[in-house]
C-alpha cells in the first residue's frame, strides 16, 4: 500500500537514548530542557530570532490571532487545510474569502483590496504546499490599510524566500510539526515573530498565563508541548537535510515525467528555496481526476484531494471563490515521503499516465 505520506521515524535507539534522560530527570513537561533545546536548535536551523514550540499548528494560529487582538473580519484563503478557517471562527472572527492565483494556488493579492471593509483587521494567508505567497504585495496592502498579517506556514519547514527565512514575513508566522509534515515531533507546532512584545505575550499564553508559580500575566491556555515530543524533534532534526534532499529528487521526478502531460503542476515562487513538501497535480476536469484516483486506488495507491472541499463551502462560513472551487475539484497530491521507493514512485507515474490515456 502506497499512501500520500508516511512519517519519518528516526532510529529507535537514538530516540530511546533521549528517553533515558527524561526518566533520569523526571521532568516531562512544563518547558523542560529538551523543549528549550529544541527551540534553540530550530531558531538556528530556520534562521529566525525567536520561536516558541507549542502543542500543534492549530493552537499556533489561535495564539497569533489572540496576540494581535484580531477582531471583526479577516481576509483569508479558501484553499488551505480546515484549521486555517476554523481557527478564525473559533476565535469569533469572520473569515472573508478571497480567491487564489490559479498557478501558485496562493491567495491572490490583486483581489484583496476589493474585499477590505471598515471591519477588516487582518490578512491570514497560507503558503500553500510550502510555496511562498507574494509576501511583498501582501505587506504593501497591509501597510496601506493598517492591517495585521498572519501566515499559516504549516508546510514551510525548510522553505526559504530570496535567501532569507520565509518565517520573517508578516506579524506572526505559524508552523506545524504534525506527523504528516517533513519535520515532525509527533504533534507540535511553532509561532514565530520578530516582534518581541508579541512573542512575550504568546509565551505567557502558552502556559495558562503563568508568570511564576503564583502570579499570572493575562489569560492563557495549555498550549505547551512535552519532553517526549521535543525528543522526537531533536532526533529528527539530525536527518532533516537528508529528508529534504530525498523529497526534492522525488518531486523533480514527478515534474519531469508529467512535463508534457495535461497535468498542471505548482508554479513555484522561489524554486531555489522550495522545500518540495507536496507534489500537487491539477487535472483538466473533476472527471479526469476521479478516474485517475480510482485507477490508483485499484493499485493500492492512495493520493489525497488536498484541499477539498474549498473552505468557503464549509457549513459555518460563506463566500464564492470560483478559481479555488475549480482547482479544489481537480487536484490530487501524489505520494511523496522519505521511504517511498523508486519502483513505487514508478508505479504511481505509470498508473497515472495509463489512466490519462484511457479517460
């Protein structure tokens, strides 16, 4: 069986060595030494000044929204994972959907200003599949209209933009370290900002607002992560460059094999800095996509319709975004992960080519 992805698990012995230290210290949560070490190593690897390790990528988005005091309406993308929208709704903010660019699949800056009202307080954009948004254009609009900017950079571990960190853009960027991501800590995420006051606010939010054992600084929740999760991250970080290189080879193979086919691949904004996190294949129609998916599943290959349905079609929101709706109906993300064998990838490619010839 070939899945859309599989988590990379490091050598068990290396993880067990980390566990021995946890047992000896008897410190398993509440910002332990491994959590602190992981934060420092991630700051260095991602080239960011300040990073907070949190429970998951969703609570990272909620911290970003709360720390910026976002209210009213937020302009956002309909083409992302559900957490991008549900985090806004959970924080009692109204998502206003703006359509995407049909090639980068990111929020289209040219459509943002028409959606701004006197209730708009921020822009929440996703770097879809780790492909950076047009961050300069979004920043220019935000400054013109005095809006905050949050980037859902869940897929961006290892992505750079014009030689710098993609996480440096916006008021706050968030990342996910879920088991499905390139870099995983089983469950986990991060908030990143160059604004020291925002980082301090989110630091207290993460741990119930504790500012010492008997004092509190604002309202907080339990957004911490454990030593066991941090241990997984520290061991996995030793292998991240190998993981990124393997994914790049797999991605480029798909790209080359489908170059002359009717499949539309992602238009990369900064190819040199891309992390090759997903290979998205946009087909000519939903019918063709469905046929290809069915043929793959006959061979026990299971791609995913990332992202379907478009978020504006969720029952608790509204909006019309025809480009996103069209892309969402026709897209499949193909298997891409460290343990994917060349012959397994060849099976995927061959099955798709044959299916396209028999639609």
